[in-house]
């Protein structure tokens, strides 16, 4: 299963950005898709994740500012980021999990897209 991310870039504090993630390949059943981020010298952390059962989870630091949405049974997921802060600066990675057409579990990561929030 392949994951392709797009979006990201440089934005001023208080601005907005949108990221998208599209999964493709031998997907039989998707369990969930979401975003994680990693800043230099820090651990990778959850940003937002949506599950097949329509459960949505947000990291505490982004609640009320970021919104995750999906189309096409989670093959495409969007992350709308508003009121961005300098501490949101990080590489953002999309992760998708499920079962492939051989009925084996998969967990795939995208290559990452950089988000930089600076004046």
C-alpha cells in the first residue's frame, strides 16, 4: 500500500494550511488513516486520526484548531490546520492501516511533508 501526501509549506503564525493523503494499492479493508508529526529532536506524535467507525482522535495540542476529514472510505484524508503556531512546525506524516487483498495487515507511512510556521 502506497501513501502520497501533499500540501504543507511555509505560513505565518495564525495562518492556515491544508494537507492531503491518498492511499492506493492492494487495499481490502482500511481500519484507519491519520497524521502524525515530528519536530527536530522530538518524538513523533499524534496529530489526528480517523477510524472506519468514524471515531476521530486529536492530539491535545491541536484540538480546536485542526480538523481531519475523509472521503472514499479513508483512501483520501485531509487535514485542515487553522490558527497555526510556531510550535506546529514539524514534518507531518500520513499513516494508514488495514488489511490488504491477501488478508494481511498493513501499516504504511508517507514520505512526510514539511510544515513551517514562521513570521
